[in-house]
C-alpha cells in the first residue's frame, strides 16, 4: 500500500475475492445449489452487496428469511425509505440546496437509494412497501416542527443530521440480532459505516466545516443543537464499555471518550424517533 | 474484566494507564510470569502469551514480538482491532506532536486531527484494558514513508488508515462470537467512519469524496494486514479466517 495512494476504493478488488469466497462457501452448505444469475451478475459488477442480496435469497429461499432477519431488514428498509425519499425531495426542491453543496447531497441521495434497492432485493417478496412520509414531523399534518424542511436549508440540514445519526444508531443496535447470519451482518455493517460517513459530513457542513462543537463530525456527550432531537442523542454520553469505565484506563478526557464510542438504539427507540415522520 | 475468560487471575490486569503500554522487555517479563503460572496450573503452556488452556490461544507472540492471531477466538479478533488502534494512535500522536503541525494545518484541521488522536488513543487504551494480560505487546510503528511536515502526506496517510480501519472492522465482525464484543466493535467502527469522512473532506472539501461508495468495504484480515504491514515492524499473522 502506498501512503500517497490517491485512488478511492483502492482495496475494492479484495471485495470481489471475498464475494467469491462467500459464494463458494455458500455453495458448499447449500449442497449443490447453483449460483443464480443475480449472484453472478453481482460478482461481475464487483459489487459485494448485490451478490450478497442475491445470496440471501438463494440461501433462504423466497419468502423464507428467518423471522429475525426479515424483521431487522424491514426495519432497516423503513429507515432507508425515509432517508431516500427525504433526499430525493430535497435535491428536487427548487432553491433549497446551494450549488456548492449539491454534490454532498446528491452523493447521500444516491447511497440511500442504493440501500433501499439492496434491502428490497435481499428481502424479495418479504419487503414491506414504502410508507407515506411527513418530513415536517407532523404525523401527516404537514405542519410539524420542521414545517419549512424543504424551503429552509438550515432546517433541511438539521433533519438530515438527525436522520443520519439515528441511522447509525439503528443499524448498530441490530448487529447482535444479525450475528448468526454472518453474510447479512457484514452487509449491514457496510451500510452502517456509510451512514456514519454521511452523518459526519452533514454535521460538519452544518458548522461550515469549522469543526467546532456542536458541529464536529462526532457526537459529543449527548449534546444536540437541534430542538426536538434529544432522543436521537440520548445515551451518547456513556463511558462504560464491556464493564470498563474508560475514563479510568486512559488519559483522554471524558468528553472525547464519549466521542470515541457511538452508542446503539433499540428498534423501539428508533421507531419512536421516526414515528412523527411517518403518516 | 478481561476478554479472555480462561486467563488465570494472576495474569489479569497489569496495572494502570502507564502500564498499558509496556515495552517489549516488560511484556516478555510479564509473559514469562504468565507462562509460569500456566505451567503451575498444569496447562502445559510453553509459549509467551499462550493463555489458552489447551493450546487454543487467541494470540501467540514470539520472542521478536511477531503475533499470530487466531480468529476462531474472540481474543484473536480483538487483538487484531487492538493492533490497528495502536497503529492509528501512534500515527496521530506523531502528527500532532510534529513541530510543523500548527503551521501546515489550518485551525479547523488541527481540531479534527487532535480529536481523532484522542479517539484513537481512547480506543487503544480501552482494548488494552479490556484484553488485560491477553493483549499483544506494543507494536513498533514504521512511519519512514510519511512526511509529517507535509500536509498532503499526513492527510493521505490518514485517509488510508481510516478507510482501512473501517474495512477491517466491517470484515472482522463476522468472526466475533460474543454479542457484547460485536456491540463494542460496532460502537467503534462508526467513529472510524466519521474520521474517514472528515479526513476525506479535508482533502476534497464539499465534494462527494467523504463517502465514495454506497457500501463500505469489508476486507479480510489478510488484505488489511498486507496494507498495514509496511507501517508495523512486527509481523502480524491471522489464522482461521
């Protein structure tokens, strides 16, 4: 590896190797099952998630995903639907996103739509339909606390941050449930970390990239400057990890320790947070 | 607590923060004591840092500090994370203590790099404490290819390390057997991803570079270690992955 490598995704060839390894292992355990056309297409594209999505159908059969996987992936899909439509509408809104920032939001938009496609493919016939959203957080009234979300850029960015930070905590909270299903777990984690990249970018953008609290890329304590989002950050001030009080084993200050560990949310906590946005 | 439930109590926590980073000589001395303790317990262990009751150690370290990490054990996987956090922490400590730091980086960039330094040090110290006596010794960074007085050299290396860290956690998570270990790995990987995003943005502000793909990589430990090897004097080998 060159320390001056300028190539994004320089490690991506490894992905195809990994996918091939997974395919071959999956074949071994599915006793002669042949890879579907979608698996091979995914591999040709060098896209692990596409291959994995097809694999999950191959492995479990249409409509026969384990209940826990079905539940977690549909939960994730609900959040990705929310995010994808939010950015689709935001990017389409006239005079909302300044030209200088469009690349940021079209990038996130593309990713969220790709996540929706991945989850829908993985779930197959089990995929639940897209809900109807109210991005003002008004439960369908259209007059919620973020009433100007698509006309006021500051509101749009604030809601984006809340969605991204919630998404990170949501995927994180489901990882233990997916633990027995290694390929699904890994695919979910490759989305989880992308949501964290989004979150950091939006947070820093909101602070005009000055990287000063509370607009750093990371979450300090349980702090939020966005009214009505306390639940999104509740518990982020935790410093106990695996029974260790991290403040006692390092010289790093408590504040930075809280930044060093993102905390999970339960499915119920996440659904309560997004409920006002769903009609 | 330590991560190695089978570790004899006599070889658990080595001490406070000062002792979390023992020199190799200190490590070998403590490891020797551990070997003696295991022999006394009738386990027959005869290699440094071989804590397994039947030779199924998570981490075996030779006299030169080269480590073999067994991914069929959580101790092996967590030592892999510890190794990468050691590398990252050492890198950012070198970045922020370089004489040129305050002149080559703008104020906001300095804040990012100082924060990331703190986070990586916290990660390193956490793993050291959690692994206790089951941890591998201090690794020796090799940063001769990095020009710490050059903004671009530092940021491009940082980008490589952060992307590598994200892909490493994403790829290693499947090998963890305990849910709480998976949970803490998840708490850390998203912070690494936040770092990657911020560093990438310092290199290409207000572009889509902060997240170049919709799905991050999940790399095998072999691929990650091949990439990290030029920056670490000791050789780290992963088995059973």
